[in-house]
C-alpha cells in the first residue's frame, strides 16, 4: 500500500540522522503521530508530488538474488548525485499543509516518506532505457520509434523518453506515441518514412481513414 510509505516530515539539514529527527518531532509534538494512521489515508491525504529538472538518474539492472533467481537492483546513474532530501519540496509541503488547514478549519499535518528518513533516493517515474538515437550506437529506436534493426517493431512507452522532463511525463509519452502512430502508413499504401540509416525527414501526419478502422494499422490488434 502507498500508505505504508508515508512518515513524518522532518528537516534534512540539521546534520543529525533523520530517524533521530523523527523521534525528536514525535517527542515535541505527539499529535503528528495521527498522520501515520493508515485508516482511509487516501481519503484524508493530499499527495504533494515533487519533481526537478536536475541532471541526475537512477540505473536499474538485474542481478542474481541471494536465494537464486533474478531480481532488480538500482544504482547511481549518470549526472549529479541523486538527492534523498529536497528543501524546496519540504518547504512547499509545509506551506500546503498550513494553507489547507486554514481553509478547512482542521489541522493538516505535513508528511514525508520512509525513503527520506533512510536516505534512499526514490522516483515514481521509470523513464528511458530505449531512447531515440540517430544511429543504433546512439539509441534503441530511430526518430520514428522503430527499433534499430527491427523496423517493424515500435516502442512508444515511457522508455522512449530521452531526458529528465522534471514534471509528470504522461502527456509527453502520449504525444510521442500519437506522433509515431500518425506516421504509420494506411493499409495498402507506401510507407513515407525513410529507411533506417537515412537522414531524418520531417513528415506530415497521415489522416485516419474515418469510418474504416481497419484501414489504419495503428488500430488493428
């Protein structure tokens, strides 16, 4: 449950361990423990999503588990060190709780996550891994979302995102997917996209065949 991730919001710039800071907050204001109640938490909570445009990343890879089999692990990727505490996010969360409490007339308690207390960087959006590249050496797919070497295979999900967007990427993923699908040829017509390895050509989208869904491969199962 997402509710099990929440904790008290504690400062991260005091130089003391954050777990110790949580106990200090609990001792100073025991009423904040109400925020840890998981009963109908989603109906009582407002989630503040904090994202940033800093050049950092997490790399996910497979490894052999201690009990055999395969499991996933993560490590620091390229760019700056991944932060486990974002000051602007904490300030915004406290301001949101204060404004919400004044608006509804009930105390709103700002909360954090256990990942922050333990110093674990965490992201809600796994992006990249099959990015667009000018050649097979630069990426997994070409500018038309065709897999290099397998031009009839397309990738249009979040793995095709090539950079840190800094915001919820759902609209960008949708826009890229719609663009890729709009360049598919209609059934029986020539493909206007240049062969892989050719220079990029900006193409006009192909209008769908209204009233005949089977005429466009994008809507054929």
